[in-house]
C-alpha cells in the first residue's frame, strides 16, 4: 500500500471511530487496516492512535496529522473533480449572423450543452458587427472578410451571393439572361444592401429596389410570393432551391465566394471551455451542406 493510501486509512479510522468502520468504508479487510496503521506509526516513529479493547483515541501527534491529512485528501479530490470536468464550467458567449445562427449554430450549441451539462452558453444572434473584446464575447462566426486582422480565424466553408426568384414570377416576367437585364425587373433587397450589385468580371449593375426590408425571412417570403428577384447568401436559400420554391438565376455570373470563418481572440491561451467548443465547431461546421465550392464558374464573355 502506498503512502497516500496510508493517509486514507488513517483518516478513515479516526472519522469512523473504529478499525472495523474504516474497513467497511474503504472496502478492505480489518487485518489490512490494522497492518497499514501499524506500518504508518512504525515509519513515523510515534503512536498516532491509542487503542484499547473498547475505543480508539488519537494522540496529540495523531490529531495534528489528521488535520493535515484530511485537508490533503480534500484538495486531492477537488483536483480530480476539476480534471474530470476538463474545466467545462461557467459561461461561454458566442455570436453569429441571425439566419446562419438559427440554422446552424444553435444545433451545434444544443449538442454541446448535452455533452457538457455544467456549461452555460449565451448566443448573440445579430447581423451587425459584434466586437469580441468590447462585448465580452468568446467566439464569433463571421461571413465575409474580417474587419479586425488581430483576431484568430479558421475558415470552415464558403457561401455565395445568389440571385433567386419564384417560378411564378419568372413565368410572368421572364428570366434575365444577363445581369444588365435586372434593371427591367422588380428587385427585392434587404436594407443593408447597396444600390449596386457586383458580378463576375467586375461587372456592376445599378438597381432600384421595388421593396427593401430589414429581415431575411420577410424578404424570402416576398420572393416566394412572386414579387420579384432577390439576392441572398446561398445558405439562406438552400431549402427553397431544393424544394423548388425559388429558382437559381445567372449562377455563371456569381462573384467569388465569401469565406465563412470561426473567430476568437486567441488560440494559444484559450480556457478549456472555449477550446472545447472551438474544436467541436471546427470539426462540425465544415460538413454543413450549405457551403459551396471554392471557385465559381467562369462567366461568359459579354
């Protein structure tokens, strides 16, 4: 028996008040408990517990050792408990764009919480830029080029700006064969979009939106209802394209894909909770079906 186990036996004998009680607690035989206690006293050269046929009484040296050994065992078990949880306790704060967050980050967060029930997570879904340091955030999902080069980023995929319209609209108004023809169509955009759309070959088309809204789902609903042509990110229209509610227009004129990146302040000195989610997200996100190939098709000569 090693010296740490000797202390366990010694503390158990005093706490239980008997050799038999310590044997039951530690699931050892009474002779083993007696031999261990005797070996400890022999090695220290002092009596730790006075034994009679009726009772046990710690000596002064025994009481001193008991207090120190009990604290040592308590610290040991606390350290084991901390290692068992891998530091995955406390609050983790994550931000992502609203549509992407709802579709892909929230399922990831829910799966992570199931694996780590002692974690708490706050998710800030916002289409406006959220500064990690200023807002006390740990990890961000960014679409597009980074504004802050001091952040650590890992690319997990790409999305594209995709032109779409409903079959009903295209039956009434016809499908454009070139981006320049968009000036002849009803255009539905978000409030954040500029009045100029860029395409492959550095082509720029000035648009005059028929409707501008600040909500992606409202924009999609209007497009599904046949009110015009819209331009959204490919992951936002993936379900509608698969179900035939919207039609993909002019794919050969799409600009270069936009990177989708996982961003944090640092990697080297990550806390365990941040590192665990970071690695979990880096493993899961690249397999999402919403990401597109890296290189768009070459646009035809105009």
